C-alpha cells in the first residue's frame, strides 16, 4: 500500500463515516501537527515539501492549505508560502465560548423538534460511539462524534443556526479533536453525550441545552489539559 492509499483510507472502508476528500484528510493531518506543536507558529508551509511528505501532488496540498487558511490556523501571504498562525489563549477561549452557546441552542431546539427518524439516528451513533470507547480509538471516536453533533444540528430544524454552528465547529475542530487523546476522555465524553441524548429523547429543552453547554465546557477543559501536557 502506498502512502497515498494509506492516508486516503485505502486499507479498508469504514461504513457510516462520510467520505472525505484527500485535501480534507491532509488538512486534518496538518492541523493536528499544528495543534501538537510539531508545526510551530510562524513556520512556512511549503507545498512541495508537504507533497513529498504525504506522497501526493501539490494540488490537494494547495487545497488543504486553503482550508487551513479559512479555519484560521494558517495565514496566507501574497506571493509567498502560507505560515502557521499564532492562536492566543484568549482567541481559543472565545471560540469555545461561542461554540458552547451555539451547540446548547441546537440541543434545546432538537429536544423540541427532532423527528422520530432523527432520534433513531442519534441513538444509533451514540451506541456506535460506546463500542469505540471500548476499543479505545480516538480517531474513530472523532469521526463518529462529528456525526453525533451533526445529527443534533440538523434536528434543531433551524437552517441558519445549523450552518453557523457547523462553521464555528469546523474552525475549532483541530483543537476539539486533540482533546480525545487525553487519558479517559473518550469515556467521559460518551457519558456527557448520554445526558444530552436522554434529555433530547425526553423532550426536555432546558435540560438538553444545559447538558450540551456542560459538554462543550468539558471539551475546552480537556483541550487545555492536553495542551498543558
């Protein structure tokens, strides 16, 4: 298997996970390197060097960098290579604060508006996440976790709120993904999801909003622990 096949998931399909383009997968990998500090703030992202590293052409690398610029992790420079941005603690705290409020709104509305098929999807993904917790697979958990939250966004039946929340979550995704590597985080995250699911199934909007707000606050705390470690 080539590096490209391995990186693109050619070693075996994983059902129930939306297909991601090679550029999107490259963006995740580079974003992880930035969050871990392997690519420190201010360092230039050379397209040719990254293409060689991942054994791909420069086209998906260029698209991945464009996605990173859109997310704020990377700064574009006219006629020069993009560089890793310098995200301050205050900026990260602000992003998590905004996401916490948006997601709590989604959960509250979902408790009132989610259809029976949407509820069934939420229970199905929640059950799949429990199996991943037992397997201890942070990457797989992240993939299904995106589905879990997306079902709640759709279940709020407010297109504008859904789009705004998706955009905010995409901006903060590299940081929230990193926190799954902290010891015991998968099990804690699933327990937090359980409270959200129960509230939505019971149609308790205030309880669902509160559970989601606490969950996103816990994500921020877990990331701070990961970063500090």
